[in-house]
């Protein structure tokens, strides 16, 4: 049935390895918090049962009357002590597991490492849940010798099924041993034929219902978190597209305007100087006409990479339009800007782009200017830089003028 398959398949083409691990990590963190509460309650209940039921029964003051075989209260005591041990181990393991899961959610360099750590902590969680309900199945089987009641077991398994979101088909595997224990206890110890048949039928229906519930809850939670993750990623992509040029990946005009306003405000507070530079690829139209617009796009991307990688930390470059780029230099003087632009000019001139077996080479011209402290600072600086760029073009191109 489809419900017994993880919905990971549904989002396989939409989520990358890291995102899929993050979704499962979020589910397991939620599981650990719930499981911690469940095990704390289990610890208290089992302590009460051991202290006020099992030990008095062993001492001869059986709450269930005389004539009971001595191994029966001992078996109850052993089962409750096992549950106590499982509860203690699970509670102690939880904080460290949460820390590791938090690290996984924060991101590791390797998706394989994320998945490996996540699976280990998931296995620990499932071990605690599986062992606890299996022992409860054993206790319910033993109860057939006393009362034939399975309600305590039923309530506990319902709580586990709703608390722990178990990845299909592990839910089916996890619940099976508990119901095998219960079924064996009913067949071995229940003497009332009608009670035996009724209990077996009800437990079978209950078994199927619990398997479906665990699969449904996990799939539903996974779907919700995955859709939320995809929506968040889509919003990030939209934000990126709103601020970056689609072809080159550089900042666009809108992003540059926002950055420029922020840096001008910083500059006014600190008293440092700002410079802008306009860059224009020389004879770029000839590249498009001779080699095609595909090659022209390759040239734009190559030069964008050179400009972006050749700037200092804090400086910025944007695609201003067509084959023009606008650069911002923070806390720099004219001499430093000149040196940086010369290096960029030389790097572009030394670069070739392969196109159909041909080697495409281009040059670039720069005009730069300081930013003045007026209301139209960007416009003023760009106009002055554009004038210098025009001068560089008139003087033969492949020049830096400022």
C-alpha cells in the first residue's frame, strides 16, 4: 500500500540530499522531545508498579490472592525492571541525540555524513520505542493469567503510535514483536475460549490500525515539513532573482542601489571615501555579430567572474546593463582603485573564451570617480565615471581613466 511507503519518493526530485536530511532531522527532533516525556511518565509508572505491586506480591502479600505460582510475580517484576531500564537509557540518551540532530540540521559538508548520523539517532529512538511496547506486549500476555485485560497495553501503544512518527515501513516492523508477544500470551495463558477469540480478533484489528496510524502520521508530517522547506527555498530563489542578474549572477541595479545607500551612510559616519567605476567591454557588438549571442553570453559570464573575484572584501560589482558593469570600492583612495582596475583590465585582456574552435579575446575599459556627499551621489559619481569611460574609449580602449 502506498501509505506504507515514505513520502520521500514524492519529493525525491524536489529535495536535494541535504534538504531531505533536514526534513527527517526536524521530524526526529520532534520525536525526541515527545519520547522524552513519554519515557519520563513510563519511569514514574513503572516505579510505582514495582514498589506497590510487584514487591508486595513477591513477599507474600499478593494483591491477586493466594495460590499464584511464585514465577508469575517474578516475571512481572522482571518485565517492569526492563521497562525501567529502557526508560532510563532513553532519557539519558536524549540530550546528546538532540545535540547531534541540531548539528545535522545546521549542516555538514557531506550529505552522506548527515544521513549516517541521522540514521544512528533514529535507530536509537526506534529501539527505545520498540523495546518498550514489546515488553508491554509481554506484560499484556502475562496478564491473561490474572485478568485477561489488555487495556493498559492498548493505551500505551496508542500513545506511542501518536507520539512517535515512525518512517514506513519501520512502523509495521516495530509494532509486530509487541503483538506477537500479546498473541502468544493469549494463546498460552487465556483459558476462556470466548475471551481468547475476542482478544485475538481485537488485537489483529488494533495491530493493523496502529500500523496505518504510524505511517499516516509520518507521511503527513514529512509532507508538511518538505512543502515548508520547498516554499522557503522558493522564496529564497525569488529573493535572489530580485537582487541578481540572471545571466552572470552579479548584483543587479536594484541590489546595487540598496548596497550603495548603505555604504554611503557608513562612509558618512566613518569619514572614509567611496569610489565607483564603470566598465564596458570593448567592441562587444562585434563579438555577438561574429560568433553569436551564445558566445557573447559566455564572454559576459567570464568577465563577470573575473571582476567579482578580483575585488577586495567589501567591494562590489553589478551588471549595469548590456555589456556594462558598475563597481563600488569601499574605504579606498584613487591610487588603490587605479591599481585594482589595472589588474582587472590585464586579467580580462589575457582571458580567452572557446567558441566553435575559435579563441575569442576581448578587452575592457574603465572609468572611475569618487562619490560625493550630495543627495544624488550615485548619479553624480556615475556621470563622472561615464565621462572618464568615454575618454578611455576615445583614447583607444583597453584603458583605465579616472
